[in-house]
C-alpha cells in the first residue's frame, strides 16, 4: 500500500512518517515499511518490494495536473489536521481514481510514541484498504471524455480566417470553445456551456510538462514552423493525431471553406483515434509486475 501524508509544507508530515515507519517495523514482523518524499517516489520507476510506502509532502503536491500520477500510484492520501480545509479539494481532484482521501486523526498525528502510533495506524490502514477495494473499478482515462481538446500552434483565435472557420463549424453543429493554453487550465477546467471541441492556443509545451499534457490532449494542430529541438514532434511518441496546415489559411477570409474542410477532416481523425484508445499506450506508462508473494496480517491474507 502506498500512502501520502500531506501537511502545510512537508516538514511535519516527514517527521510523522518517520515515527510511523519505525513503529510499523517494530510491532509488525510480517510487514515492511519505508518512507520517501512524494516527488522522488513518483519519479522512481522501480517496482516497490515494500509492503507499506509512507510518502510525505505539501498538500499542494495534489493538484489537477498531478491527479493522474497521484491517483495511479497512491492508495490513500492522509491529510494533517492543520490543512484539513483542503480535504474537499483533494477529494475533487482525485474523484475519478480509487485513491482514498481522509483526514489524519489529531490524536494520531500528535502522538510522539512511534509504537503506540503504529498500532493505531494499522487499524486505520485496514479500514482504508477495505474502502479502496470498494472503489477499485474507478479509473479515469482520456478516452472516457466525450469532448475533444486540441492544441493549436502558430495561430490565434483572433485571426480573421480562424474566426470565420470556427463560425462555420458552429453552423455545422460543432460547438467550439476557444481558450488560452496553460497546464493548470488544461486540468482544472469547469466549462460554463457544452461544447464538442476545445481549441487551446498558446506557446510550445515545455519538455517537463509533455507527459502531463499528453494524458489530456486529443490532437495537435500546427500552423507554424518545425518545433524546437527537445520537444520535436513529442505527440508522435504518444500516438496523438497531428496535422500541419498552411498558415495562410488563418490569415485571411479568402480560404474559409478550405480551412473548414481541413479542420473537419482533422477532427474526424482525432475523434476516431480517441474512441479507439482505452488508455495510454506509451512504454513510459507501463508498470512492471512485481513477483507475487503471500502476506499475512492478523486475519487478513493477501498476495502482491
């Protein structure tokens, strides 16, 4: 089980994890526990051989753009008393994942005795494991989203040619929403009206953000020159449909029909790909399967 303990800055949660790891390793000979900071844990591609991994960090580590990483690696997020007001937000960010979000009891968080604290925590962990089992079928994928989100480079939503083509799409029943791209806005997004396509205009995606963007974006449309080294055709690695259109199509009103036709063809290709994709298929998201071992903890027996 992988656990994330959140506090205001990460300091008190690291001390709490150190005490709990010591207590678990002392009182539970059938279990092994270790601790790590959440950033290092998420970057570690090795398969964990530890029964309980106590990770720690700031409550700000759980955000809309990190929900995928947290939701697919962390079994439970436990929130320190001083930041309990953030618990509803964390639950909303992780609503599509089987990760349990729960407040840490004040008595447990303030307990300095690692052995007594470890005993108290084991009961909570059993309850959390049962709760998580009841939501094990919950999982979010890009394919589950019926709307398309397209990155647009080399064009502006104020370009006359683009405005005319967008109006033509609207007449065809393809409702368009046009936004400025940002990583935070890509994930933390609550539209005020229904739409079929969300066009996101903005600068080149930073190399460090590519994986997060790829999990949400359905297509990439370019009207610019070849992208810079380091991010060159990154969407091909993630099998995200892309198209390179002539920049002159968006610069004047004389190419509206041609641009509209090419946009429709591109959207059809993107939609077909999105419907066929049930999950991320890039190797970097594949998880190695650890060897199965049988564990016993009181009346509970399980294999991992």
